[in-house]
C-alpha cells in the first residue's frame, strides 16, 4: 500500500522570525489523520531568520533528531552539549527524564533551514544523552546511509526505538532498491529533487508512506536527497 502526503497538505505557520511546516499535528496545527506515524511523532521543517532562534525550553520522554539542510544552527543544552550543527550533521538528543536546550541562528543575515524529528522512545525514565555526527555527501551518494538506529550499528547514532533512519543522494537516472522486511512500515521524506517511489512521483517536501511492500524501488527524476524511516 502506497500513500502520499503532499508538501502543501502539511500544517504551516509563519511567526515572522520562523516559518515552519508540520508533517504531524503540532502546536496549534491539528490533523486527526496525522497525529503520528508508528514511532514518528514530529517532522517539522523550520526556516529561522538571521539572529533568531528558540530560547531555552525543556523536553521529556522523546528522542530528538536535528538535521540542518542550509545554514548553521547553534545548539546548547543542559547536558553540556554545545556547538554548531551544519549541513550534513545530525544531532541526536534523548530527552529521557528531562533536558533543556536552545537553538539559534548565529548568522545576522542568512536563514537556517533544518528538520527537527521526534521519535517516541520504547523506554521511559532514560538518562538524557547527546550525540552529534557528520554524514558526508560521499557516504550518501548512490547508497543507503544509515544515520540512526536502535543498536547504533555501522557508526550510526543510537536512538531508543526500533527505527532505522537512512539518507541517500541520487543523480537523475539513478535507481536504488531497499529490501523491505515483513511487518515493517516505511516513511520517505523528500528533502530536495524529484523521485519516483514504487512508480509514484514525489518531490521536495512530500512524504510517501509504504506498507506491505517486499521491496522499495526509488528512481531519481531530478537530483536530490531523501530520508527513509524503517519503522516497527
């Protein structure tokens, strides 16, 4: 079964300093058909103006992944984690029993464009933790690059949930196949370019949900990058 969530169907909010698109119900945006998807609770695409950001705020019982697409994002948290998150970086924070963090665009002029992803953990009362890693374009080019997983294998970031997060970069005409195990669920998020997935066209901002598929075939129609969530 294939289902597409078009970019324009997402929730949208413009706060002046922040433009944000919500794949799932979030803040003032409510869609009973998209409260979550399996362990996926949030995929927010944020564009923050120069010199602006999110002040210190607290989270509990959530796995937070931050992926910068353009610009640079300053991160600070009460675990002692701090630094810049750049394109290609993935920041992973397990909020567990509670952690506060802030994110700011240090550029006075240029916006920062990033995704923030929340996963519901499969354990409660975890000790909060912080990880960050760079995944180069070469590591993603024409292949599935594992960026996060429950067991942290192949150098991926460890998350407390039965999910695997992959990224790939493809050129026009490239094809890539993913062998889908039974009883798994799949969410593709298109970051740039245009693709055909299982014969269904998708483009930047779109999501494609795949269920009860034995293989997943991706063909690139215009150069770009996409994410694949393999979920229990």
